[in-house]
């Protein structure tokens, strides 16, 4: 594959731009180590022109948040007829919208924390406090609040006291117009990467996440030393198999391809609860997919080089 050249898309204009640039740099270095010719492209207004004038053999999307995960960039690549690694635009849209993803998995009989979704307008028009009171009455406490779309836990917060709900709502709405509130499930938090291969999707070893402050928020994700990771996760064989099965089921049910990462919680009773799925997993020094790759005894460059070849030939 040394005669192939690929463009790694990173950056963009979302809140996660800096994280995306870090992912792009690390992935580019890993791909070059396999012999591929790699260029790093920022996802900006020049993208479509570059694709037409300097068409790569394939594109790898290393964008996080916004256009990189909601199907927008994927639509541009489809319009340009350029092969790319990752889910197509329709699947991206299903996965990007957290309530949609949760609903599809719930209908398939998979466990996910009970939830409700409320737009900012509801709080403004019907009164914030009555709505918050109804939310607590329905779901109980503690609650996890997060924007219904987005990544890197931006705007996400665990609320254990009803008095903290208004401030948490304001913080959440700073990153989107709609809030997803779900019952908080105590347990072992894990991330499970899924990679497509000749025999279909397979789960890599789960990574256990133990944040110092108890919440895997943006700071805990991207600041070295604030979170302990265990790869593979410290789960018994039954639980490890269950989280892998859940991740593969999410990958298939949402129509994803090539690579995805499912976030889940293993409750004390052994139930595995689906939280969300990511179609463009982070690849930074503190990201979870590279840890899973290492735990599987593989290399990031080889895995993505294989996915590039799949993209070119499909």
C-alpha cells in the first residue's frame, strides 16, 4: 500500500478543534509508519476544491464534534465520490443524535438509562422550575445532563442535588439547544472500540475509565494524570463479553462501518447500559481507542491502513 496516499481530515470549527488536530497528527504519524503517503488537511472552505484538484486515494476523518460526526463532511465526501474511512452520512446522523441512538438500541431490547429530552424553548416558555421538578419526579436523582448532540463530554454534568440543576442546565445549554437528561447509573464505566474486519465487526478489549473526581468530563478526558485507565478493563469474563456484544450490536444496529467506540456502564447487578456511540473516536495521547488497540496487541497504523484499503476497494 506504499503507493497509496491519503488525506487525514482534522481541525474544523467545532468546540473540539484542538483535540481533533491532536488526533490528526497522531494518526498521520501512525499511517506514515506503515509506508503510506499522508497529508494533513484542515476541514475548511477549501476542502471540496482540494478534493477535486488533488484527489486522494482515500480520506480518513479525524474530526470530532459538529460537521465531522453529524454527517456533513461525510456528505461532501460522498458528493465528491472520494472513498473515506468511517460511517456514511446517514449512519453518522443517527449516531450523532444521542436520543435517536438510545431509542434504536432500546427498541432492540438493549439496556440504556431511562431518559428524557427537552429543548431550551420548553424551559423558557413553560417555566424552568416546574419542568425541572417534573424531571426529577420522573427520573429521580442523581441525573446525568448532557447536550443531545456533541462529544468530549462538553456541557455534561452529574447532578446529585436538585438545587444544582439550574446551574447544570445553563452549562449544558451553552453547548446546544436541547438537553438530554438520563438517570445516572453507578458502576464501572467502559469504552469499547469496534473495528470491521473480513469476518465482520469485532470488539477490541474494553477500556475501564476511573476519573480522579468521579466524573469523566472534558478536563478528565484530556489532562494527563486526572484519570486512571485499565486496558483491558477489570471485568470478569462474562461482563467483558457482554460489553463487547453491546458495542458490536450498537455498531450494527446504527449501520456504522469501519470503526466506532461505544461508551457504557456495567452496573452492580451486571447489567450493561449503553450510553452513546462515537463514529470518530479520539486518537490523542489520552484517548481510549489507542489504548484498546495496544491491549489487543496491534498497532494503530496497521488497523487504520487496513481500514483505508477496505474503503478504497468497497
